[in-house]
């Protein structure tokens, strides 16, 4: 079985690793992780995990050392790599942004003309500025970028922002977004048909998990005369299940709705006569 394994590179430890491991576990894939072990073969799915630094993952996938990888789109796009993005994973969402010292006025991007910018993403940053007609000097550093203006290393920075907390604690303000990022699954461009079949199975499982995460199972009670009104508000996978309750004239309705829709329709459900509304998580959803 091991020669037919698909090999996937995931981050050993950092902002991508917990959610990556959680996703594969939710897909029902059993494997050991943590500690100093850098390789792990699943006991119930034909996959081998390699635990690596995230920066190395696109190169390994391009070269075929790994067949698949999980990496931030920001890291992938910084270096041109011939790999396929096969799935947006929806976690490690962040943006690459330009920032300047908080006390300085900001008018527009032209302000960066001829200025020095500290960044770990010189290609994405300079391409973005050039597209906007601005030529700046990139000062590449590999981390702690937010310190650069305060120690006189650069006039501005371009780095990853999520909550904005790091910018704030370092006296900086975000002035323009260069790139929106999230974790993606990448694949080698020339997978064998056997490996492609394993990838298809894996993507099927990921889709089922992701669908479940966006949906909620809703159970509610309603009197017979209000069933049609309430049903009209519930999209469901097909139509809702309607089950009689022990109390005559009352029914229980079961349905699936998008989490985003839920808060929009909850008031309407109550107005239409729904009572005792329960909202439950869905582990997996197969269409
Ligand atoms: N604050 C954040 N919130 C959400 N996602 C983030 C955040 N910071 C980084 N990311 C995303 O997670 C990826 C990995 O970030 P991390 O900080 O763990 O990288 P790293 O320090 O380079 O790790 P490694 O040791 O593997 O090289 C980034 O490339 C980005 O896509
Ligand atoms: O907007 P925030 O929520 O504050 O997040 C942004 C920070 O998160 C990342 O660093 P991380 O904490 O992963 O440390 P690292 O630089 O060691 O990778 C990124 O490089 C920023 O510094
Ligand atoms: Mg890294």
C-alpha cells in the first residue's frame, strides 16, 4: 500500500498547522502528529504526511517530492511555482497590507514612491505598487517586520495582518491591502492517475466537511396550521421532515440551513409560529 500513498506536506508548527491537522482528522483520516516525528503514514487512508516549514512546501510540491501541500496563498504567490491550487481551505485567513507609522498622514499609494519598505513579500509588494504606478525600494527581511520603521530600517512595511493587533502594538497603521490570503491545498501538476484518484477521494471528504461547517441542522415545533408558512422559510436539502408530536395538532420540523442565513430568518420563523427552535452542528454533509 505504501508505494501508492499520496504524500502531503503540511506545516510542522505555526499558523497553518492546527487547522490543517484538524481538517484531515475531520475527514476521518487517522495519523500520528506532534512531537519530533516529521513523517507519518495514515493507518486508514493511503496518505503520508510530511511536517515541514511552510516556505518549503510549494517547492517540494512543484518538484514532486510531495504530491500535495497545504500552504498560505500569500507564500505560494510570492514565488511563481508550477503547481495547481485544488482547494481553498477557508482557514488562516489574513491579508498582506502596507502600513506606516501611526503619526504620519496618509494620502494615497503615490506616497510610497522612492520609499523603502520592509517586507517578507518583496515580489507581491513591488508588483502591487508597480501596477499602481509606484516604484519603491524593497528591503527583504524574514520576520518581525513590524519593528522596521521604529529602528530606522525602512519607512513603511508590508506584512501579514489579521486582527491588526501586531500593527497596533508597534505604532503602525494599515493603509492599503495588497493581497487577501487563506490556506489552500496545492497539487503537483502531473499526478499519476492512481494519485489523482486518491486526491479525488480526499477532496470529496473535504467538501463534505466544509459543507457541514457552513450548515446547521434546525429542529423546531409548529402547529399544523402554520406548517406551510414555516416550511416556506426553510430551504433544506430537499424539503423539511415533518414529524407528529405526542401533543395533537403539533409537529416537529427538521431542516438544514446555511449558518449565514440562520440569523436572517430566525425572526421570520418565530413570527410564522415556530417554537422551541434547536440549532445543531453538522459534522459532515453529503449531497
Ligand atoms: N495572524 C495570522 N492570522 C491568520 N493567518 C495567518 C496569520 N499570520 C500568518 N498567517 C497565515 O499562516 C501562514 C503561516 O504563518 P506562520 O506565521 O506560521 O509562518 P512561519 O512563521 O513562516 O512558519 P514556518 O516556521 O513554518 O516557516 C502565513 O503564510 C499566512 O498565510
Ligand atoms: O494582525 P495580527 O492578528 O496581529 O497578526 C499579524 C501577525 O501574525 C503573523 O505573525 P506570527 O504571530 O504568526 O509570528 P511570526 O512572525 O513568528 O510568524 C504576521 O507575521 C503578523 O506579524
Ligand atoms: Mg515560514
